[in-house]
C-alpha cells in the first residue's frame, strides 16, 4: 500500500491538516457586470500523530561473527516485519492509543444501489470504482486479500472460460484499469478501492532502520547483541469519499 500513496517528510510529532467534507460547486456562466456565484468547501480540522513501529531480537555475537550472512538475513527479516505491521496500520489502524488511524476505518461504505442483479466479485469492484468516480476522482487501485484475488482469477463463465482475462491488462496486474495490490492485511472477503494518489499521504518521520547494540542489560558479559528495527511515520486522509471499503460475497 505504501507504493500507492504520495510520501512526504516531517520533523513534527503531530501533523495538523484540513480534511475536506463537502464541495459545493456553483460555477456557472455569468453575464457581464453580474454577481458571480459563490462556491463553498467545508473542512474539518484533523490531525495525525506520528506512530513508532518497532521490534527487536537477541542474537549471539559469536554466531554473527562466524556466519556473516546472518547479519544481512536478520536485517532483511526485521525490515520485512516492520513493513508488514506498517501495512496493517496504514490499512486497518483503529487510532486508539499509539495506533495509526488507517484508511479502511475512514473509507466510505460501499453502496450497491443500482448495481445489476446477481453481481459477481468483478461487478462489485467495478461498482465501487464508479462510486469513487462519482466523487470526481478516478480510482487507481484495488486492494485485495491474495485468496480473494486467486478466487477471482479462477472465476469462469458458462463455457468454462476465465473471466479475468476480459478485465485485466498488461504486465502489471490490473482490474478494470486499476492496479491490483494483494495484501495480507485485508481480511478475506473484503476489498478497498480508492483514488490513493489523492486520498491520503504518508509522512515519514524516521525511515526504517536497523541498529545493533551490546549495551542492553547483561549483553556485554554474555556476548549477546540486541538488534532493533524501527520506523516512525504518520498517515493523513484528505477526503473519505475517495476510497470505498466493503465485504462481498462471490457469485
């Protein structure tokens, strides 16, 4: 999901920003000398606190000295762990305590009003794309659990032909022109469609890093090291109608 969002940098602990609620467009042709119509945008003051995501593990100094490849392996695994938790926070964080407030809790609920009868998963996602478009922005991606995407790729028509070939394109996996992002952080049966390039933004306070220290408890006398991975970031969501979240049933 990080790859879908614009990324900025911050040196603050809290980001204060305006969240757009309603845009009233009164633009119209105007006669010479006549009063121009007044449009209006209402905002809600919002803030996003910088969250710290971190974890650590102990390791033997001898093992790291004797098996040099382990240092790189551990570094990689710790960074992957950070990325997995970051993904979950960006999508599902509930905003309580030190948790981020993610995109899904702030997304607009899917509306099936007007969709053709007995829709399948492809139909539902296309309708969600339309719902975002009605907010005057085009959805650029859909986030799916890998199991759901596999089920969709395996859907067939009455003649046994795969349906996905008619709605996907190119080397980059796409559905209805939107990039498909497979995420384990989206529960099976849920999806998220959005104009991610404008709906939200990540603010990096401290990029992911891994540090090693012997100065932790009795590490020095035991020839142990503590390896810590950490990052700090915030998420701002500018307009909730630019993303749509829902659960669907397959047909």
